[in-house]
């Protein structure tokens, strides 16, 4: 037990309770305490930062002209007559912040924020697209034809472009600086401490402090191929030890392991590094016949090529088994992600992936053991954007989260 008295947020976070890494804490508590302080007196500053024309905001409940929601579960809110005014939004996307202002014209603002979670540009683009659809549903239902605005609120350390498609990027640092002279010092201090520690607390796209420092994301080969077929040019370069013609990439192609292997990818070339090569060159190798290789039984077989009109998902069952070593593993997923990252994405409202897979499904002994032992944190699971029909190995990510939370409650009460 220490008799030393600690004062100041920096000392308290360093020697007492650690700083909160939950995204919802910053979007649901810290941000509103900063931008809506003093009865929304300075809320116009925040709107200006978000590209919304400044309006007079009235916060008195009897005459208020603004609605502010954090972690807005819109679909769950369509009750008590609201379901008659709005069409079904479909998914359960949860914007971090939604602001509606009854003005001339009326305004609708959606904010998607990240703090310590580090999504790829492609994942963030997909999430913003879904939320744009949701904002459209809201705008159609309010009856005032509001102008719709959307912003991505991110740490400067995430190093995102200034715009993601048509959505402007606003940094937390700019928000802190804009409100430093008027917001409660405590909450500005909390945000400052979080941003100062960003490099140490942010989720890592790779493993270790030096490994994968040159990549913008890590994606399995199957997904790289699928994106290329869709002409998605978010990432144009990829990396593998010793480059395109090294033994490692040749082994991946000859054995079929390229499908489920994770590769580092980049938006732009990395000069002077021979480990990196254009994704287009990798695709050409995938689609050409591979040299004969020795099977475990000792016989020699050649790996069938992917024809130009074929995708990896359309090859025969025999070809799939030949390339991967098993019939279905890795064939149905869009990515492979550690359980902790799945949990963090869900907590942050990221709905890029909504389904996940484990042998024998949600109630199988494999997943049950993962949860009971805590291995789920590092176990990599296959995930998908959409449901896979008639496959009992797959289940909604939401149910996985509920299973973890249920086990934690049981364990905590024992």
C-alpha cells in the first residue's frame, strides 16, 4: 500500500485507475461534456467544425430546437408510433452521435467516431456508407427535408485522409483546441490524456511494436482477390517476406494457403523495400497454373489455375480442397479477426462484419471452450459481411458478444 498522494489526471491514470479505452466513453460522455457544455451555448463551434452552418441552439426543454443522441439505436427506437413515420432501416447501425436541429432549413448530422480502434480505410468507408443510408431514412421520416451532414471524428494519429469518399474527417485534436477556452477543463484534460497516450493504447493492426509498421491493413488473400475482382483499389500494394518471387509467396500459391493467409497491404508503393509488390501482379500469379509440387503421399500434382471468369469461390470442390487442404475452412469468410477485435468493433458500433464462424457454431464445444478459457481474446475467427444461409457453423456476432457478457456475469457472481 502506497502512502504517496497522487494529483493530476496524468498521475491518476498512470498510478491509479487506468484510462478508459472504451470508445463509447468518449462518444457518449467526453464529447457531449465538451461540445454541449453551458447549456449548448457553444455548440455552434462544433457544428462549424463538422461543416454545418452555424445555427442558434435553444437548450431549454420547453423551447428546445435540438435533439442530440449518442450511441443512437435508431431501429430499436421505432416504437410508440415512430414506426409509422419511418421506413425500416434494415440493419442496426448505431451512429456515435446524431444531431437534429429544427432550423431554417433543418439540419441532420451523423458522426462516426473512433478513438483507440484503428479500422482500415475500406472498413471505415463501408461503415460510413451504411450510416449514410440510415441518415437518409431519418431525413425522409422527420418531415422537414433537412440538409444531411456526415463526419468521421478520428484521432490525428490514425493518419486518415482528409476525406473518405465525400465524408470529411475531423480530428479529436481540433475539437479539443476549439473548445479549450470554454469547455470544462476536466473533460478537455481527459481527452488530452487519451490523445497523448494514443500510440500506446490504440489497437494494433499487426502483432508487436515493430512488425507490420509499413502496412495500412492486414487482409487474407481471399479478400484481396475478391476486392480486386470488384475493382476496389483501396489497397494497391501488398507485402510478403522476400517479395513476389520469394519462396514464401510461391509456397502460398502452390499449397493454396494464400486464401486464408493474412497479408499486409498498402494504399501506395513503399519505395526501396523489395518485400512489397503490386496486388495486380499477385492476382496474375493466382490465376495462372502453379508448378507441380509433392503431396504428403509423395505423388506429384499440379495446382489447377483459376480461369479469368472464375473467382476462388466458384472453383470445384476438388480444387478448393487441393488449394486449402480442407473442404470449407476459409472459403466462406470475408476476413479473419481476433475475438478481442471483434468485440471492440461491436462495442464501437462498427457493423462492417455481422456474422462469424466457429466449428459447430455458437453452442459448439469449441466456442464454449474459447469463452471459458479466455482464449477467445486471441483466437482468430472467420467473419462475414452478410449471413451465410444453411450453415450451422455461422452465427450473428451480436450473439457471440451476448455469450461473452453472460459468461462474465456468471463468473463475476461465483
